């Protein structure tokens, strides 16, 4: 599968096999493990297809149970645990060859009430005034040639700009803060559920990396192994991933090789979503890592 936005949108629209069962696949280029953001996004799409159109996603959470294999089909099984007039709740398990690799839950609500309040975006430079990901990493791009990483996938799908880029290999210790302008490289339409799935997709990449910045390891450091453990997300207002949005990140704590990352996503100057994730970062010998 070519790493294009068109293929990403096709990949996220999981195939319905039964009333509550869906099938999904992964791009096989790059990393052997399924990208966590893909699991989040496909799970949102599966759960959302079992909910009436008037109920919109407002929160979801998930646990990454086992590393998924990009070469194998994914089965998503949805359980309808609440079907209320105003709220619907869904549980989900994702399997590969009968083994659970991800568990998720989501809540959907029919719009109600007139009061609205959104935290304003922090004062930052415009995306045009920040350095692009491609420009900053031009001298390190060769590191991706023989490296199984999700980085090339994200770079092909999203344009991103920041003042806080750091080396993939030897960044040194940095404060646990980050901020990135992002937008999808091609139009995605205005389906609310798909747009939310895309926001979940991109939100996964930088949360744990931000929390672990004080440890000083780069994303492509071969002496480390990292894994997302869990992810929660709240959706406050409609989002359009193919227009610029700002991802403001910080990592308030780290302990027992785990780091907690918190992110706020802003578009048109207002808060549209909040994401929180805990991840694991171990230094290890090549054969000693297990979750």
C-alpha cells in the first residue's frame, strides 16, 4: 500500500463483516508493529458505525495489549453496552488470530444545550514562521533508510511545523514540552467521525516522546524500546484535519519507565480536543524487551 492520504482514508474505513464485527488492515511498509494511532482511529470508526447518526463521539479510551503485526488482518468486535436516548456507550476488542491486541471504549452523545466555552490557544508563531519537519531532518533522513519506524508514514501523510524539533539520534535531555502545527496533506472531507478518527491517529505520535524528553534518548536510538500503554481522548468541538491545527504537549511526570503525556489540540484559536497517554521507554539489550 502506498503511503498516501487516499490510502489512509480507505484503511481507516474498516469493513463491516457482521452487525458488530469489522475487519481492518495496515500498511506494510516501515515498522512491523501496527502504529498505535491506527488502532485508535480504526476502533473509533468501528464503534461509531454501530451508533445512530444523531449521536456524536465525545470521548474514547484504549489499552494497547500486544504489539500488532502489520501483515495480519485485524478483527474488531464491538459490544453495545448502552443505547440511551442521549448517550450511547460502546466497548471494543481488537484481535489478530484470536489474540486480543487492543481494548477500547467510547461514548457518544446527542448534541444538547447552548452554553459553550473553549480555552484559547496559547500565543505561538504561525506555521509559516516555524521550521518544517522535512527541512529540520534533511541531514538525518538517511537514518530512515534501514530503520523500521512509523516516522516516514507520518511524514508522508501530515505536514508538520515546529520550533521544538530535536535530533532523531542524539537530542540530549530536553524539557518535557513540545508544540507542533499539523495538517493532513490532502482533503479528507467533512464526515465528523472520520475527522475525529484522523485527530486520534495523529495524536498518538508525540505524547510519550514529549514525556520522555528529559531522558535524552532520540526516536531512532537503537538502545531503547518504546511502547504506548494506554490513550484517552476527549472531543470538544468539530475538527478539520486537512486545515492547520496546533498540538500543544507536555509531560507532567515519569516513573517506573513510564511517562505521562498530555496534549491539547487547537484549531481556529480554540480548544477542540484533549489527549492523554502513558507510554513505556526501556533501555535494553536487543532481546530483552517485553511489555
